[in-house]
C-alpha cells in the first residue's frame, strides 16, 4: 500500500506499451526514449514486462511478488468445516509499479476457476506457489487495477516445518485456526505474501449457523443468518501485513466492551478455555491501555485476543486480535502480543532479517510489564539473561534473522537485551522518547534496522555504532553493557 492516489491508464499509453514489449529484454529494464506520437506528444512509459516472482527478500526469494503494490483485499469466502472446503472470490486492488505484461500472486493449493483483471477475463497458469496472471492487455506503470480470483478447495497449511511449526489456514474440529506468520496467507487467499506490501482488508465469510468467524478489525455489520448459514463481515481499515490476517472460526464464547481508555475490545475463547475468557479480556485491555502511555497512542480501532484449542505451540499477534494456540496465556505473553500492535503491526519490517524489530521489542515489553506489574526491574531480567550462557544467544546475532531459524531465541532475548543496553547508554528520557518517535514516524508503514539505529543516534545525540554492532551483529557475547 502506498499513500498516494491511483493514476489511470489512457488508451494511448496502453498502445505504446504493447509496441515496446517486444524490444525490452530483462525484467526492470526501461524502454528506449519513445518516438513522438501523432500530434507531437512524447510519452515516457516503461515497457510492459512480467512482474518478478518474488518481492526481493533475499532470505525468502519466492515470497511476495514484484511489479505492483496492493492497496486492498476484499475476501468473499465460504468455509464448510465438515468437508473442509474453502471457496470464494478474492478481489485485490493494486497499483502497478512498472508496466506489467503479467504478474504473480502467491497461492498454495486450490483449484482456480476464473481470474479477471479490471472485470475482463485474464489467462493464468500455476507454477509452484505462484499464480501467474496475464491480463488481456498490459497494465501501465502507475495504473490502478483490480484482480479477481475465484477459487475453491481444501486448505493445505504448512505442516511441521522444521523451525516454524504448523501455520496458515489450519482446519480444526469445529472450524479453523488461522495464523500465517511468516508466509502462510497464501494457504488461504491469493496475495502478495510479504510484510513489505501492507493493505487494508474486507472479509465476508459464510459458515454454517452456530459457527463464529473472527477476523481482524471490526464488524461492518451484525452477522446475518439465512438458510442455515451465517455471514460475518469484518473490516481492517488500517494497513496490515498479510501474515497478520485471520479468519479464525469455530465455537467461541465472546466478550466485548471497551478498555478503560475507551478502545473497543473483542475477546473470544474456545469452549475448552472458557474459564480464561475474563482473564484474557481484562489483561488484553489493561496492557493495551498501559502500552499507549509508554509507546504512544494505540494505532488501531479495536483490541482483543482469541484462545483457540489448536495446540500450535505459539501465539501470534494477528492485527487487533492476537491469537493463543491451545494454551492458557499468562500476562507476560499477552503483554508481548499486544506490544506487537505497535512493533510489527503498525511499524512493520521490510525484510525478514530485521525481525528483531518485532520480537526484540515485544520481548522487551514483557520485561517492562514485569517491572510495572510485579516490581521486578528490567535490569534484573537483563542480568539473569546475561548470566545464562545459552549458546544460541551468543552465537546467533539477532540483527540478522536467518530463514532456517527465523524465530531463534536470540532474536527475542538478545534483541530485548540490545534495547536494554541502549536504554542504559542514552537514559530513560531519550530511550522512551525514541520509542514514541519510532512508532509515530513509521505508523502504518515499514521500517528497517538501519533506520532505527539512525533515529536512535539522532534522538540521543550520541554515536551508537559500537553498541549496535556488538549486540546485533557479532556472533559472540558482547562486553558493552551500557
Ligand atoms: N510472532 C510470534 C510471537 O510473537 C511467533 C510466531 C511464530 N510463527 C510460527 N510459524 N512458528 O511469538
Ligand atoms: Zn512476538
């Protein structure tokens, strides 16, 4: 998503592009200066070329796609738990960032029945997890366009991957557990499946009556039941990374209301976790309000949490609706997932190697919560961690998360330790001003580790290269403690 208005293609430009397609060889090349058109108008357009199959993240070369930027997903889906059939239409509104002869969406599994671009039938092929779409005529650079994909089939989540567990659209006995970090959204809708391309979402999901659908954001209308099915309409109106999208469904007990600070709340538990509903509700509300005083205003229109009975072994900070998979969350993990709403969800990473910007910050939030709630100083937590000679902490530099071990404990704990040492170096006043400046400056956008270091130096007025180098990038235990 880019914050600028769409530009329209003119018939003239489309024609020029078709002519130029033939004479451009490599992806990303620009056309030679075009000849003057009839009437003396000189058009400067890039050639229409295939969009790249990946967005350009070296650790995840197939994830996301090149050549366009998504602004909005409208997902009209139906799911039938007994047969595990997911079907419907995904409409994707995007802007071309180059002239496009064709482009990819990420999609894993399913039968694709029909694809259209701007309501005209488009041809398509499947190549692994790439859905390759060829519009009837090329799309001009800068043009807004809409792709609609009609598809159906049985979801095939990513199962037991060596370091990521099971994720994506995971069918359960009564519905589905839907958590997609890092790249599982392609297991339920065609998308640009990388956090560098954020977009707003509308979800219209139809399920058997009695089933509850929980998606991101707020309900656009009350659930509507007719003929044995119920349709839920949810909208996330702030930009969201694809991995934070969810349509978790099943039998749920729900509690809604507002936090003391006035933010609308939605908490839900699977019947197996009913006894934790009030704790989930109260703690999610309390941590949301508290973080707003520490990190800056809460960035979204509602907050909450969901406990489902699928034992994923992890929680995920799904935007506005963190999800806990088959366990009773304690206050620390709730504080962690709520902190992600600022760090990860509103301010998102641009490349997966910068994951410590999410996990290091959310882990440091746990330390801050323990200090606030239990009176245990963050300094004490830091010393305990520094004393534990856990090998991965010192061998794995958290500033460069690796694909084959993305969620290594170092990205979490040593990431948090980095922030603590930074806090000691620059002092509390500058440190918390830095956090609030960071969440404000990159609100709803994407950022990098380099930008954080730069801002830290600017806000504090101190050179910090030695500190970040030792704590984020060296494969040994740092000796710099402040
Ligand atoms: N971001 C989650 C957290 O805050 C972890 C997600 C792990 N994802 C996975 N597929 N294992 O802890
Ligand atoms: Zn986390």
